[in-house]
C-alpha cells in the first residue's frame, strides 16, 4: 500500500480531476492525503470523503493580485513548505501528485527536497504558472490536451469519474433541453445574459441552470415559456449533461471534458480574464473537433442571440451528438496510475 499526497485548490477545474484520481487510487489500495486551501468547494467535497485525509492551508493565488496579497503569499510559503515536509516524513509519503493551484508550489518543492516522486497534471491547453515552475523537477507531467512532445509529457486526458445514477427527477417532455453552467464558481455574464437571450427565442425549452454558490440572486429571470430550474451547485452534473440536448457553458477544462465525453455539443463562452486566455484555447480544441461553437463576451448579445437561434432552429445540436470525443477521458486515471506503478517498480 502506497501513501500518496494529492494537492489541488480553489477551482473545480483543479479539484474535480484530483477527486476522480483520488477515488481510483483508493480502489487500487493506496492511502490518500489531500492538501488544499479550505475553500467552500473543497470542504463540500472532501469533508464528505472519510477515506481521504483532508489537510488545509490558507494560501491564495499570486498572479493578478495586489501588492499586499502577493506579500502575504510569499510570507506564507516558507511555513507551509516546512509543514508539508513534516507531513511527508511522518506519513511516509511515496509520491506527490499536484493538480494545480498555487498551494502546489510549496507542496511540490517539499516533495523535491524529500526525494519523493513528483507528478503533475495540467488540465488546460496552456500550462499554468505553478506547473511551469514545478515541471523541471517533476517525474512526469500528464496533460488533458496535446501540449508538448517532450518525453516527460503524457497526453492522457482529464480524469473524470461519472457517478452512479441516482434516479433524479429531471423534467421530461418533447421540448428542447438546455443545460446552462458557469462552472462551480458560477459566471456573472452567463447568469445575467443567457436568460435574457433565451427569452427572445421563439421556442419552448427546458433549462437547468447552475449559477454558482451564493449567486442565485444574480440570475436574470427566465420568462414563463421556459421551464427553468436554477441551482447553486450540482454535484452530479454528468446526469444533467446526459439529459440535455446541448450545453451553454464556461470553458474550464473539466466542464468541456465531461460534455465531450457524453457526446453533447456546447456553446462555449470563455472567461476573458482567464490566465493566458487558456479558456479560449480549451474551447478552440473542441470547436475544431466539431463539438460546439465559441462565443466571446466582446461580441454583441445580438450575435449570441443569432447563434443560439440558428443552433436551435437548424438542429445543429443533433450533429454535435454524432461526433466522437477526441480524447477518452475515462481512461486518464488508469493511464496515470499505470505510469506511477512503472516508476515504483523501477525504483
């Protein structure tokens, strides 16, 4: 039995792949310690998993922050670094696996100085800042997109773990079904403008809208011809993806991976402020694979209305359902564990 540290923080794009990998690693007779930053999403997920030891540190990001926040970040790093070294030694950790977020910096360097195998997973099409910094020292880097030909990089896809069906009640009729989601944190643009745009379209449809924690009041009202249900957070999103005809969404890698795997199309609205504009490039990969269309916020709402109107009335979403996913994300975790086992056997 191996003792593994899994590290990820803040966004669902980092946390959900880490959770999927953790669950599979547990099935393969490993002990898991998860290190995060105690956000509401992390607590919601990992405090419910009794088999995963959850250790939290207060650490925010660095890029895009003010001077005081950057100084606080730099001050916290050495203390967390020392504490993680203590955890690695006391728990006899064999490997450290980082899935993104700035908490991975002290955790990753603690693994380096204690001579533990360091593995990274990059969910996005552009390598994030912490992964760039740690990649020099990593044993292997697993990616959800074909990023590099470097022999350290392994194009595995994004770990996803569809849950067992719960028999949830979702409205079923002959109308079009649309899932709207801004990701686990929600998206103000989507919450405000998608109801307005859909209200203009002369069709009946059912809408499930995930708006983000504590953001119910930010959602513009749907009119009466739309059968809309609004949720702050959906922890079994895959069932709603299966239910819908197509999805209107932000472009986090995890969201796009799950939708692609379910062979559903997407109207993808990248977050313009995403670091290095990675959400746009995530979406571009799937648009080139004919699994959806990109709409950028800098364009007019009239353009968005025209796009959605044409998709609905020309039944474009039916063509999207026939497209084979470019990546089999369901195999990602197995491929990663296989590579880790090879390293353990070699050592």
